[in-house]
């Protein structure tokens, strides 16, 4: 249910952003707003308190965010509270951010290597990923796992490219085991 709510509301915000040509502005603002909301559970306890009337909750939102975010986003947050969807506010904004990234063709690549990659290697890898995918930009996330022994594992969405020595050794072991049984 929460996934459906975040999709419906996130799509509504995306459509508004498209209509009013505010995609970049609302993307930047929601990207900045999201960590603020995630780091302040007290705000959600107040917004979710059934003893506080909706008008007071909306007034609180205006006091906190008015003048700091676009009127469209302020109005959107007010609607979320008025419709008692404040518990899904974070997932709604996360969905919107993801939707904008898809629209702008911004991908997220998770790279795990056996050793720390240098700046040149990272730049070459990102360039190669841009050439071989439909994305125009990547958010690169790097991690080191010495157990890979060499090579790297790259995950983009649900696609995984595993060129690690650890995996190659495992596959070789499986092939050799199959030969011995035959």
C-alpha cells in the first residue's frame, strides 16, 4: 500500500514539475529536503499526532519550510498532511527523486573492487559506463572488498557485471568438479 501511495503522490509531483517547468528546482529542493526530514523524527511524531488538528500541522510545515522551498513543493507537503499521508512523506519524495533521475537519465552505479581505484581509473570506468548504457550521467558509489582478489563487480539497477577473480575461480572450480564426476 505504501508503495502505491508513494507512486501516486510522487507521480503527481512529477507531473506538476513538468507542467510548470520546475523539474530541476523541485529535484534539487527535494534532494535537500529529504535528509532533513530523515534526520528529524520529532517532526513526524508531531505531524502524526492525532491530537493535533491538520490546520496546525500545515501551519507548522509553513513555519518550518516557507520561503526555503518552492511554493509548489510547500503546497504539495501541505496536501500530504491534509490527506493524512505524512507517514509516507519520505517514500513519496524518494519516489519523486527516482522518477526525475529516470527522466534525466541519471543512473546509479555501485562498483566494488579488490583495491581502491585511482582517480584516472574511476574516470575511465565512468566514461566506459556512459558509452555502453543509455545514461547521460552516473552517481558513482565505490566500495573495496579485498576478498574479490582482483577485478570488480559493477551493479547498475538490476544488472550485475562480475569480473572478479573470486567469481572466476568459483566458476572454474564448478567446471572442474563437473568434469571429475563425468
